[in-house]
């Protein structure tokens, strides 16, 4: 019994791109490669490690004795770690998109990019 279908894999996964530079040229993303400077990356990575340690410390404190401070450590550790990882993921996405190596499209990151580019060009209005 064969469980495969006659559909092409690309048709099943419509949010995937070819990963070549031609798709980036068509979308005008290859005009200027976007890079995040190393000090900014290191700062964000350091903050991520700190907030992740808050998560583990909050979890240990809740296991020992639940309280307001331990819950605050856990809550802010989770929220800030997730936020910083999202920012770093966005940076990677934009860099891959600008160089034409994007493999998978992420709607959230595309919406963020559209909003940021609309703010960067105040004379032009984009409807979202």
C-alpha cells in the first residue's frame, strides 16, 4: 500500500521558496543586504542568556517555595526570552531574505518588515 500522492512537494508546501537569488531579485530584496552588527547581536544574545537564567531561577524557587518574586522571575523569564528569541529570528529571516537564501516564508516576519519599511518611508503610504 503506497501512501504517497501525485502532488509535487512544492505544491504541498506553498510557503517554501526555492532558496535562490532569483526570487530575491524579483522581490527587490537583493538591493542592499541587511546585516545586524555584531555588538548588537552579542548584546541580544547576552540578554537572552540572562532572561533564560531568570526562567530557571524562577522555576527552582517555585519548586522550593512559591511566592510573588519567584513567579515574577518565571513570568519575566519566559516572556523576555521568547521576545528576544523572536527578535533574533527576525534578524536571521531578514538577512536570509536580503541575500536570496530564504527557505521558508514567515507571515509574522513579513508583516513586521512591511510595517518597518512603511515607517522608514514616511512619504509613501502602504495599506496593510
